[in-house]
């Protein structure tokens, strides 16, 4: 929860540390798919934190391939034209 961190930088560092552990195989989390709906402030803020995790942004049509390959973290940004 955001209020557990003394600053934005501290929260980013915590997410970055988890991302490092995922990348090094220390934490097994996947495959997971994250979907960001829209391009407003909340979506952009979530994406900003998500960028600290090992991931691959993919288009909606690539989701089945990502799931088959077992990639740890995949993300899609859905905009109005996508939906």
C-alpha cells in the first residue's frame, strides 16, 4: 500500500527490488498478464510502476502467443480504439 512508503522513490525502489528477484528467478510469479485500460492518469501511474518489473508490452493479438510461451509478465494497453 502506498502509505507504507516514505516517498515515491522508496515505493519505486521496492517494486524494482521485486522485479530484480523475479528476473533472477528468485520469485516465480508467471505467467501473468496485466491489462491497462485507457490512457488516463491512473493507467499511466500504474504503467510507471509496472515498468520497474521485468515485462514485455504486447498488442492484444499477441496475448495467446505470450500465454503459450509462458513469458513471466506480459502487459497490454487497451485504448478506446482497441476495445
